[in-house]
């Protein structure tokens, strides 16, 4: 009598996906490049001899704990979404292109678990990339830039201690990962519809560029609440005192809507996909 097909434990599935993500040379190279971002900014600020001008970059001079927030804010405009889109493109479209997706679809895993595995892998990439920028940013800010006696001078002119400053950096990390989760959900939905990873990259990056253009047109201001990128400057609010949370809360809610739509479309497509 044939043995019934049993489903593998969820922990084993997630562990396998995690190993698959972390063992890819592309992921390791990408994390190394992200680690260079805050270092290059710190070196540039020091070489500029505190003549960086205004804005976030200008606030870094002599105030190193601004560096991780500034680096994450700058990377969120394009580089971090690119990394997440690459992970999502490889997760489904890449598997289909290499012929390995069929094996996953016929395996005793379940379509719902399969989507969860792939979403977990994309989320890991988002968290690692953001975390690397934050950790290296804090270290480079304190060692290379220095200043403020280990404290953070906010954009409001007040000073907060090291513990609170690190808490604000952690808040920006969590918020940034949430925004990237929305990008990943949309990218996974596109990845489930095609067998060409480049189509996923082009669609996601093209969409982000279009969103940026639309947000810059005053006549289309009514579109702002629906554009994912319109709230991506809210991370800088962590450098103000008192800490305003409205911007991050609104953009997080918007990102959650994108996650729901993207995740739903991915699941519907994978449930109907032929093995």
C-alpha cells in the first residue's frame, strides 16, 4: 500500500529557503555593496570638511548618528527596492526559467506554504539589506564622523542620548522593511505571472519611477495617498523632536494595503498555476 504524501514541517521549509537565499553569491555581494553606502557617505562628509550643505547630508557633519537614517532614506529611493525586486524575481520567475518551479509545485508542500516560503525569502533579503545599512551606518557615524559626544542632535536642535538615538534608528529600520515588504509583494505578484526575471525588475523599477514622476506633478496631488513612494521621506521624521509618527504610520498603512493586494494576487496565481 503506497504511503500517503506528508507535508514537510514549516520550520524546515523556511530554513531551506533561508539557506538558499544566503548561499547565493549575488546576495552576499549585494549586502557588501550596501555596507559601503554609509561608509562612502561618512568619508564624503569628512572630506568635505563639514561643508555638505543643507538637508540630511548636511546634518551628518559632526553628528554621526544621523548617518544611518540618512543612508537608509537615500537607499530607499532606488537601491533597496532594486534588491527586493531581484529577490522576488528569482523567487518565482527565476525558478520557472530554470525549470525548478515545477518540482516545487508537485512536491507535497502546498501552494499556500510555497508562497509563504518565497515571501519569507524576500522579506529576509529586505531585512538583511536594511540592517546592514543601519549597523554599518551607526558604526561609521560614531567612528568616522563622530561628534555630539555619542548623542544625536535632532533636526529640531535638541539632543537625545545614545539609547534613544539607537531606538529611533531601529524604528526607521522596521519602517523601511515594511515599505520594502510592499515592494516585494508587488514584485512577487509580477514574478508569478512571468517566467522572465528581467520583466519583474523592469516592471518594479519602472513603476517606482512613474510613481516618482506622478508625485512631482502638483496637478496630481490627489494621487498622493495611493502612491507607495509618496511617504518614503517619512523616515527622516525620526530625527525630529518631539518624534512625529503620523508620516510613518500613514505610509505603513499604505504599504500594508500593497502587501495585501500583492500577496493576494500572488496566491491566486500560484493556486491556479499548472504544475
